[in-house]
């Protein structure tokens, strides 16, 4: 039977991935809406979206590493 720390680590990692997926999906939806409203600034908006998505992924990776460290401790 796995220890409670392993279950908690997996649950924490899953929550961080779900949160990141939700955040990036909202970001992409807002970017598509902005590009549809003003096509002339689509490139600038897309660049901002990519930078924001990379930052979200970075925080998610950090959260997953913390969950793994706590589960293995």
C-alpha cells in the first residue's frame, strides 16, 4: 500500500497540471478573441500569449518538482 505522501504528491501534481491547462486555455481563448477583433495586432498579441504560456508552464514544472520532492521525502 503506497504511503500517503505518494498519493498527496500525485494529487498535487495533477492539480497543478489541471490549473495550468485551464489557465493556458483561457489565455488562448482571449488571444483568439483579441486577434479576431483587431487582426492588425495579432502578431504582438500572439507573442505575449506565448511568453505568458511559457511562464505558466514554468510555474507548473516548479510545482510538480516540489510535489515529487515532498512525496519522496
